[in-house]
């Protein structure tokens, strides 16, 4: 670590949020110690000991910064000097209008950058309880798979149980095992390069048989203490969606709209899409097919899909428990814990959902902690930006239900933003909110934008 008179800020957790927080601290000239328990202690979802490992999809979702809130957040993070976005842009793989990455290359780039930063020290160790009192400033960014000892310590300190839900992982298929006599390449509505997804069509009979198999398939059994844990609605297992109604999947991940089967010249009854998962184009994940089916059942049921009859799986789906805190009640506006202001929280454990949302809260936590260490007042992002809207939601924007509870994970979306001064609808409204967000972000960052027109 570089020589400095400043005491370090300790960051617990080397995922996207923790890596981003440490990076932002260093960029501000504040030393950071990044604590990561892998490989000394693994998790149910991680497969490597790399920093910022992507454990679910390899997609950071839409990269449209003109009318999509996620795309706007991408651009905000880029303008803020985000390490996560720098690595994502460098490791982009084809995915239409989405930003998908080579997951191994992405993690490697983040780790190389962190290891090469003189102001960051990496310690491979588990923090089994709350950070020690001598750490006057620490950021807990342990994510949805917080180790039991630390999770219990947080519950004891806050006097409340962390909420929990299950998050399911989609399978990954070897590309050369896909039958292109039945499958074809096309992006929905021919977006992006027009051929960024592999599409497997099902007719009505095939779809009905597939739904029957999903519902009847043997599922992973939960432990007694897990049975009442709710799912996050944005990442439901495919068989749970099927159980909600036989047509649910046709209006969800298997919707056929915007796609034309070249064999028939028409639209299939339902379509399963696969998206490139690595830079080599050898691996593809089944889009939206998070699952809790047992491994043997996954192979049997998913091989019912036309084009995947002989599919070879590089990774089968899985399921793991996520935890997050009641942030609106427990945290202040700069992500500090009311019960112990020397502790900040960042990432999914705060109740944001998604890779870039987690990185965004890590970025803010790092900036806030750096300002505090430098004896400056933290500068709050405007509520009209994605950063400000997310921060506002998890630190006070959520409305509790009648019981005083009900806080749930949230992706960034325009519904979290203050309304426009001028009434607009549809795409015009989204575009206006996107322009306002980036203009206000630039003002927050002190950037003078050149006249666009």
C-alpha cells in the first residue's frame, strides 16, 4: 500500500460493490483494505476466488442510455469513473442492445486493477463478526451471500432479522451442442447486430408438454428454516412462473414477439432464447431460465426444447439464499448504520437488485467514506439521477406496509425518479428523464457539457 498519513477505510467483501467502493476510495486518495473471504471460505454460488465474480447471468442488462433507466445508470457510472463499467465495456460480448460480458475476463480485469492500485491492500480472510472497534470507518459489501457469523452479528446489532429471499441461477449450454437445423440466430426486433441471440421455437403441443414437465419435475427441497423465505419477483425460477399459469412463460422469458422462424416465415408459439456467455462464443446461457429443478431433471426437461435435444451443459442451474437489511429503517442518507455510524453498507445487502445497481451503491459508499475521511461533507447525488433515485429508495423512499415492513429489493427504474415538470408520456417521458438525469449528473460532477445542438 502507498505511504499516506490517512488511516485506511476497510471494505468487507470483494464482489462488485466492494471492489467498486475500494476503487473509489483509492481514486480519492484514501487508502483502502479490501477483505475477501474466498478462497478460505466459499459460498453456494461462487465458483472462483476472483474479485467481482458474476454468479448469475453475464448480462448487465440494457445499455440504452436514451430511454432505459439501466442504460442511463451505465452511463452515469462511466462518467463517475466506475471500475466495474470500465471492465464491462472492455469485456463486452454480443447481446443486442444489452451489455453482456465475458464473465471470466471481466472478473480478471477488475482484480488486476485492484491488485495494481498502490492505495488498496487485499486481505484474503473472513470477517466472522462485526468489524472491530478500531476500524473507525468500514463498508460492509458482503452481498446476498453474507457469511452466517457476520449476518448474525448484524442482526444482533440492529435488533431486527434480515429479510431473505431465494435467487436462482440459469444453466449454461455449450454452443456446439445446439442443433441449428431447428434453432436460428436473431435479436428480438433485429436490435443490436440482429443476430445476437440463439432462438429455439416451440409449437403449441411442444410448449404444453414442456410446461407439464416443468411443473412435474423434481425440485430442490428447502430446509425447514428456509421454507417461508420469499423469492425476489425479478428473478423467479422458471418452474415457479409456470405454476402461476400455463401462459405465464409465453408472456415472459419465452415470449415469441419480435422473432421470425426462418423455417416457417412466421412466429412460433413460444421461443427459448440463449445469449452468448463468453468472449469465445462457445458458451450460451438460457435467458430467464433460473431454476430450482434438480440437476438430473434440468437435463431431461430442458432437452425437450427443440434445438437442445443433445445439449451439453457447462453449468446447470442452482439456487441460493440471499439476505438484505431493512435499509430505510437502519441506514442514514450516506449509507451509515444508525446504530454504529462508523459502518456503511453497500451493494445487494442494502436492498438494491442487479449487478450495476450493486456497483452503484458501492461507488456511492466509497465516495461518501472518502469524503468523510478527508473531512469533507459528502456530496449527495441529485434525486433526478439514477444514483440519487436508488439511494433515495433504500434510505427513505420506500413506503412500509401496514405492519411497518415490506421493503423489497429494487432494480433501477424511472418509477423511482421525481416527476418531470412538463407532462410527457411513454418513450418521450423516458427520454426526457434520461436527459435530465445525465445533465444533472454532469452538474453534480462539475462537468460542463458541450451544447448538443
